């Protein structure tokens, strides 16, 4: 698993976990704004400069990140998780409370999605075709279609693991930031996260989508800096 470290040594540490199909490079403007911290930017396998990632679960990814912290002798850090990276950050915060100082969840995935009748009809049709020995065309999302068979197994495992029960275990001070126009992880997911994570703070950025930290970079960075500087209560 590739990672890079920048910023100031002997300063509070931020760890950045990117979204599915992205890399640590997606955080470059945020990292630049937080240059008074020590920043660890991770490429989650198989994205960016990392390799592997086949036949994994979200728990495997959480263990990778925890192992990296042990390798770097990190005892405590602030965790930033965008979308898929948010799933991982939630698990780390729930399972290794000692490791997480503060948690920033950005357009985070992990909540069970609401499904309409159209979705269940498509699932039923897929199962019928498969049972009849036919290979369904265009089954799954565009993200899914691009993957190798091993990564398809990882993708299915990740998206079907819902983390509501783990959110309830989080004790770290948490800031949830979503774009108002996010269609991949809609606002109802932000509100559910806010309800499940005790004492969490929610901010919804206007005129921003699934990459709210890029769409509203200056506003996002100001909010995050203020959150990181807040005294622990």
C-alpha cells in the first residue's frame, strides 16, 4: 500500500483516505491548506500507486490502515475519509478508539441506501436470467463493470456491508460534511450518520456534489481548520 508523508514533523497527524476509484491525489488542495500539520496520504489498493485489493472486505481495508499506523508508529491521528474512505474511517474509529483523535467524514458511504421498487425489479430480473443460465447484460454499476473478477468480489462485499452499528461505537469528535447536490451518498445518509454518531457535527455545503471538498474547497478547508482547532470537551 503506497503512502506519502508531508507537512511538519512533530505536529498533529492527519490521515487521508480517498474514495473508490480515486487516489490520495484527490486531497491535494486540502493537504496543501493543512500544511501546518503532518499529513499522511494513502493510496488504497488497487488505486493510485498501490496494488492488490482483490477479494477484500471493508474490514481488510481497515486493518491495512491500522497496520500502516503501527508501521509509522502513529499513536493518535485525525482521520479524513471521503466516500469509500469514510467507510474505512468509521470502522477504524469504532474498533480502535485509541487511534482516532478526530474524525472528518466527507460525503461518506456506509449507510444502507433507500431502495425503490425499480431497484428490486432489476435485482429480481437479474436473478431470473442467471437462474436460466443467461449472462445478464450491463449488470451492476459502471464502477462495477470496469473491475476485474477479484475486485468485483471486493466491490460487492464493500457496498453490501452497512455500518450503522459501528457508528454507534464511535467516541471521537466527529465532523460530517456533505454536498447538498450529492447523488451518490445523498443527504439523508449525512443526517443518519449525524444521528448515529453521538455528539457529531454536520455541515451541508451548497452548490457542491459528491466531491464537496473540491467543489467548495475554500469553504471546506475553513470549516475543517476550525474543527481541528476546537478544544476537546
